[in-house]
């Protein structure tokens, strides 16, 4: 699982203040590796017997045009251990904060992605335009992050359409010292499709839990979630995953 976070300040940002206070541009690279129960799409289907070895490499520049923005490229793959099948994707994107005030902030992003999933139906060979919205807020001192990710298929051997995946995360800090931070996160997720791969309507509802431990440039996370299918043929199931991420900053 890839996690993108934004540090949101305590004042409304103007163009002049962004230009004068923008931190130096930095190069940030992260490598993530871990295991998951299997390969599962946000549409709800699972592929392969599992477990799946999953890796992601992301690299890019932050504070490029304004404070807190990021231009990045990434590659991700999932390898099914029993069948040795490999599915992968890659792309480039740009995300930037567009509003913040106090504990509240909003960031938007887009880009281009390529998906190659031989395990899905007759195989995918897709070009997509993603959209991303990140809302940070607090309710009674509890940090809440709402993310809404969309994908629109531009070209695919399967039926083209759009997909929307929305998640909400509540965060509870369990332990913090100078060298380590342990956090428990949980919240709902929901997927809706407009003819994406020939599917339509409400697809799945999930409740997700995750334990995150950060120390120096390393982050270890483990998660478990429950899925409820919202259409006939979508199986109710559970899903586990864990990963280790190393971040390099220059």
C-alpha cells in the first residue's frame, strides 16, 4: 500500500507567501516491499491463490512550484507466489495543496498511468488518467484523512469507463518517542464504477484497519480489512497485508 501524506500548516496560503516561504526543492525516493493475501482490485475481485509479493518504487521532486507539491514517477508490481504470475503498473503524477487553514487542508493531483494485468479477465493493457483528492481535518483532536481516487480508462482491450474509490482514515497515536512513532488507523472505503471493465454501480464497501510504526527513514505497516460485496457475484471476504518502506531524501 502506498501512502501519500501532506503536512498542512496553520494559516491560509496566498501566492505571495507561497513564493517567499517555499522550502528548497528536494528529491525524495521511497522503496516499499511486502506481502499481501493476494492481488485484489478496488472493484472487489481477487486474482491468484496468494500470497502475493508486492513492491513499489516512487521517486520525484517536492516543493517544485509551491510549498508541499510533488512531481513523481512510480512503478508497482504484484507477484503471485504459487502461479508465478506478475501484474504491474507505472506512471507519473503531480500533487499540490490548494487550500489550508488551521487543521484543515485540501490537496489535488492528476497524471497518467499504465496498467498491465495479465491475471485480470482476458488481460489488461491500459492507459488511464487518474485524479486524486486529499482532505485533512480534525474532529475533537482526532486527525482524519479522506482520499478520493478516480481513474478514467483512455485505452484498454476491456470496456472503458471510470472508477471512483473513496476512503476515510481516523488516526490514533499509541506511542511516540524521538526515534519511533506508533499509530493505529481505521476507517471505511467505498468503490463506484461507471462501466470500468464493463462494471457499473456500487461495487464494494470495506472497513480497513492498519498499524503503522515509523522509525528514522523506515515505516512498517500491517493491515486487515473486511469487504462486503454490493452486487451479486462479488464475494464478501477479508484481506491482510504488511509492508516495509525505506525513504531517501536528498
